[in-house]
C-alpha cells in the first residue's frame, strides 16, 4: 500500500544579513569574509586562540 504524496512547492527567498553580522561567501570563485572574521582568522594563524578541544582539555584540568 502506498502513501499519497503531496506536491510541495519551494519558494526561493534571498536572505538579507544585518550589517553587524559576520559572514563568509564565495563570489566569482573568491572567498570573501567580513573584517571581523578576517581578524579572527588572523588570530588563529598567529596562535592567539585555542581550539575547542584544547579548551576542553585545559578546562578539565582546572576542575
């Protein structure tokens, strides 16, 4: 016995991001990020941040 299927129409709606929200997107094959994300990436590359795994390990030692 087969269940009846419903025809579902999906509407495409473009989302508009607020100006203060960080984002990354690819435009013409080039990754573009907001300045705050760019700074976060630079901090990681300089070793100024730790991964979540490292943080969990350190936090566990503090307990």
